C-alpha cells in the first residue's frame, strides 16, 4: 500500500512517482550542495502514461524487449502494426498477464489482450486492450490523517490496419485511446482538483522482409521501424500544464535460418528512442538549503521555458538535438535490445535477451529468459527478467501469455 499526501504533493509529483515506478529507473537520489552540480535524477526523460511502453507479451519480453522486426504474431500491434500484413494465420487472439514491481508494491498488475483478422492476402486488421492497475493507495492530509483509499488505473484501446505494398514491403497504422486515472477527485497543492487524463494517439510503421545467403546458408531477414504514441499531451488538472505521452521511435532487424528439418534459430537487435524533449534544467539544493532551478551548465534559470512546453511536432523534431550534453548525450538516449529465439520442430521455443540503457538515462540493464510451447490450437509463452543491480524493483518478474490460433481451432472441430 502506498501512502501519498493529499494536499501537500503537487500533481507532477504523482506523475514522476508513477513514471519512476513503472519504468523502474534505478537512479539513487542524492543531495546536491552546490548550484553548479546537477542531480540525483541524472537527466532522465519522463513522460505521462509510461505504461504504454511496457512489453505486453512474454515472447518479446523473453528476448530483452525485442519485437519490431521479429516474425508477426497476434501481439504485433504493440511492436509494429505493419508486421501483421505478413502474419501466416487467418485469425487469432492472445491474453497476457504479469505482476509488476512486486519488490515495491504487492498488488500492481498488467494485463493485455489482443486479436487480429486477415481481410485478404494483403490486408490485416487488429485490436488490443491493455489495462494497468496500480493497487490500493491510501491518501492522507498534511497531518497524516487518512482521507480515503483509491485504486489508480490506466488503460489503452488500440485499433490497427496493415497492408502489403509488395511481396516484401508493408505499411501499418494504429489509432489509440489512452485513459490515465492516477488520483481523480483528490486536490493538489495548488487547489486544483485532479482529474483523469486522456489522449488520442497513433502509430506509423513499416516492414521490409527478404532472404539472402551468408556462407552458403539461407537467411530470412526483416528490417522494420515504428513511431508510436504520436498524440496529444496529457493534463491531470484544469491548469495549463501538460505532459508528453511516450512518443517512441523503434528501429530494428531480425535474422533467422533453418538449421535442419527440425531446428530453427533467429537473432536480432532493436534501438529505441523517446521522441520527447530532454530536460535542460533541474532543481538542486543550494548551500543555503533553498531550491534553485538551474540549467545543466550551472547557470540559474530566469524566466526560462521548459522544453516540455513545446508543441508535439516541435518536441518530436527537437528531441534529436536538444540534449544538453550534445551528440554524446543524444546517443545515450537510445536503448538497445538484443535477443535470440530457438525453435525445435516449430513446437518448442527457447529465448534469451539483454536490455541496455545508459547510466545517466535510467540505468535499466537486465537479462531475460523464456520458453514457449505450441500445440495445435494454442501456444503458451513465459518470460523471466533478471536485473544486474541488487534489490531492483523488477527483480524476479515473471510473465505469461497464451495465444489461440482460431484457424487451427476450426480445423480441430
């Protein structure tokens, strides 16, 4: 159970808290005793509704959150809608569930349900629903007296369409409605009532598939990209302050080959970057125990404008060049996912992966493992996450997914 003050903490504190929890940044706060040194928070980019970036399915989660260019399945709507144009089946559905951040809070859960239907040999449509419950929170007043309990929750409803432009190339789009209810009905320190935040967003994606020979061995390879969550900012009060949702660029490739009649192996890499302005200043503790807002060069902000105030398109474009540390920091804002998948007789799978994030951008680094079992009408996948830091909030995270092949079910009947 989390205890949050009702009238003492500003709304942005709620947003920062849940952003930190959901993405499990392992930064360790420290007191800064000079107005020329920065942070504790390491210049991490934070957004509203970070649950939109959580890997929803166990297959991708077992490969270090790798998914933009892997073979298409029913969960492709999250990673890259355009992959659905190449999906082999006619229709399918999937359900995933995961207890989340159990090292911090015992009752946080993430649920995901998705489905697809092929229209013809070139077009496919899909839908998905993700639901995130943050457990039971007890609010208190400034004196610590309980003022009631509340269960924050967020969900997103998606619809997608993918179409082949040729035998090797496809495009896809997705539309998304986002609902984020963190503390509805409570009152912030400014006196404004907190409300649920809503947003409309969309994805644009592309997939290219082909084959080649390397060392006399046939390889199928895929190159793909997706810009997701292109949408309006979210506000939780009647005030003008609005926060970016996690607009994200995902690029990657996946290669696979048939070793023999029974054995197949694939491997790939994904690169991700938030297309959100980088914070250019932060609050630091000065020698006289007051808080100043300073730029990253140590100079004090005077009538400054936060980068997060930029309009959507301007913020997306500026995200490639606005990091205070220049090109070096821009490159550190990319996360890297590396993963591999082995199939035996197209029935049993083993998976492993690695996720890497720069130390100054959140320091999420973990290995992942998983397995899958496919039997006629259904497939069961499981994933396990092992961070490289001790007492990490995501320690021992286990996820499960079950996929149903409606074609096979009809044939079975």
